[in-house]
């Protein structure tokens, strides 16, 4: 059984994901989080130290399973010196970003919106905080794509790569949304296939020609 301390910490993280995903970092007060989590400012200070540290902990928790699966899949692709092609690299990157998030039910939608919102927060500091969690794995994928596309200039592959990040974040931030025009995400597998096909064509035709 969880102790009261563990329960309070988890409640704060759960509420932080939801509120930061809905209102962004600057638009969400620490008081709003503590009230919704049935906690107080002292609890935030005790478990995390500050509002920014709470955000950092929430980002770390949300990204951990995605990072782990992306790392595992790229390690598997590159085992024994194998050079994966662009489609294999793109698939290994995109599928964990959708599957491990969108298949979690209601909380998956919350996590998806949270990741998408933080990744493109207007504050450079918040984007840097997100990047600190994502970059160690994402930089490996950028390098893998550059090796898979030797005829394309490195800066062109980087351009395509950051556009891939943006498209993925768009779909994550709209996860299971009922808003008009939102992307349908009831079938993450189909969404992944469509997104992968689009990205492969964009890299192949846009960067090699």
C-alpha cells in the first residue's frame, strides 16, 4: 500500500500533467495545482522544491517510457553494425511516441497533450527543460537519419527532423480531443501508419531530389 507521502506526490504529478497540458506553464498557477491535488504549497516544496521542479519531474515521468522504448528500438535496429533505412528510423521514433501515449486511455490523452504543450511552450526556458529530457535520445535519431540519407545535406535532414517533431507533437497535443477539427486518435496504429508514410515520402522526395 502506498504511503500518504507517495500518494501526495503522485497526485501533484497527475494534476500538474493535466493543468500544464491545458493552460501551459505560465498560465497555470501553483495554487490551482495544489487545490486540485488536495495538497498545499508546502507539499510542493517538500516533494519538488518549486513549480519549475514540479514541471521537470512531470516531464521526466511522462517521457521515461517513450525514451526507453525509442532507445530499445534503435539499439535493436543498429545491432551488429546494421544500418537502418530512413523508414525504419522514422517508424522506431514515431510508434513509441503514439503507442505508449495514446493507448493509455484517459491518462494517455492527458500525457499526450502535456508533452505536446511543453515541447512548444512559448517560454524558451520551458522548451529547454523539455529538451533536457528528450535530447539524449532524439539526438541519436537525428544522427541515424543523417546516416540513412547520405545524399541529403545534414542541415536538410535536420530541417526535416524538426518538422517531424512538430507533426508528432501536433498529434499528441490533440490526442482524443473532441474539439472540431481534431485528429481522430481512436486507432493509434492507423494514425502511426499514416504519419510514417507521410514522413517517409517527405524525407525521400523532399531531401533526396
